[in-house]
């Protein structure tokens, strides 16, 4: 990849990626607050400022591996009335917000295509590319985060469904979760599992 292509890719992909990450983490914190947990607000994570949520390694991984992540919003289930149920909803809030953003981006893309003839090409094409990229990025984040491996959201959903005994056993995977994800990615197992789901969801949303 030459330098011009790299710069173009960063310009097109960075804004929708940062926005998707920000909405994802904000949604976790917002739903947790609604269930009584003030942790995200107290630590300054209940914000739409992307700098508060960025994980430099997660951003770098996105441009290298096309899979990225942000710093997880801290959640304390002890504040919840029903920790198992509420943790599931808080965990689903991030991927759910990304799916909604993907749908919204698809609608915007279709509107842009309809009225693109009224906008200069050099303005229209970059905006359209960003919006189309937003569809894929948000679907990718939603599907990837639902993988039930710590520290991804899917692991919290699974933990909320398990009995306390099995949840405690599952927690022992937490220190090794990142290594497990890397191994699954570099062996090709993870891409083979999630790419068909991402493509299917993209086809449904784009229509």
C-alpha cells in the first residue's frame, strides 16, 4: 500500500470508526446509568468526546486487521437491582447502538445517491464513501463485540446468563481473553466465523 492510498484510507475510515466507537461506549455507560450505576459518569466516560474512549492499540488494529475496539466503559453490577439481567442489557447496548448506526448510515447513503447529482463530485464521493464505510464498520463492531470471549460484550452477555458458579469459572478466562482473540484471528478461525455474519447483516441492512 503506497502512502497516498494509506492517507486516503485513513481520511475515509477514521471519522466513521471514531464515531462508531464513541457511540458504542457511550451507550454502555448511558444504559448502566439508567440501571443505577454512576461509575461511567463519575469517571468521565459518559461523554461523546472520542478521546475519552480511544484505545490506541484498538485503533491501530483496525487499520491493520480491520477489527478494532475502544477502552471498555467501566461497569459495576453491584449497583444494579438485578445484576444478571441488567448486565445483559448494558452489554447489548453497545452492539445495539452500532446496528442502529448501520441502519441510519444505510438510509443516509441511499438519500445521498438520490440527490448526488446536485453536489460537486469531489465533495459527494468522499462523503458517500464515509457513509458506506460507516455501514460496514458498525456491523463489524456489533458482530465482533458479540463474540463471547472476554473482554468483549458477548462475554458479559454470556456471564449474565450463567449461574453464579459457572460465571465465576468463566471469569478465570478474563486474563487470557486478549491472547485467545489474537490466536483465533491469526489462525483465521475468528474471521471465518464472523465474516459470513457481517456480510449477511450488511446485505439485510443495505437491502
